[in-house]
C-alpha cells in the first residue's frame, strides 16, 4: 500500500465520519454500535473501501430526512439488521474456520497414514 492510498483512505474515512456527525444523535449512536459490531464480526467488505458503511450512512441520511427514528429504519433488533446485511458475505471468522478445518483434516490424514 502506497502513502497516497493511505492518505486517500484517511480522507474517505474523515468524510464518512463528518456525515455521521451530521446525523441526529440516535442515528449516531446506532451507527457507532453497528460499526463496532462489524469490526468484531469482520465482513470482508470493510477492507474493500467503505462501501458497506457508506451505504448504511446513506440509508440513515434518508431516514433522518424523512423524520423517521433510527429504529424505524433498522427495526428494533439492530444485530439482526446487521446480520441480514452481511448474510451472504464472507467474514474473517469464516476464513479462520476454514483454515482450522483444513489443519484438522491434515492432522487426521497424517494420523491415518501413520496408523496404516
């Protein structure tokens, strides 16, 4: 990654955070919790730029402009809203699980080969 890419990434991030700060307080709180949740769960789209988070901000801006409360936009179960957004996405947890499974398969194969 070049310095220019890092600088551009920071500019994009700052622009996103400025949009979040312009939202009503309840939207800001829910957005921060969603972001925290995604950073824990680790959908790969978060590393491909800011598309997923930017899309959520777009949705929140539309809801706020229509005078809706944030839970009218997300539903009362915000975690389910998040899970639904990434249900078809690969996560870091998925990649880790695949690597663990592969290592386990290799170990079982070795044991099987030794005992033959």
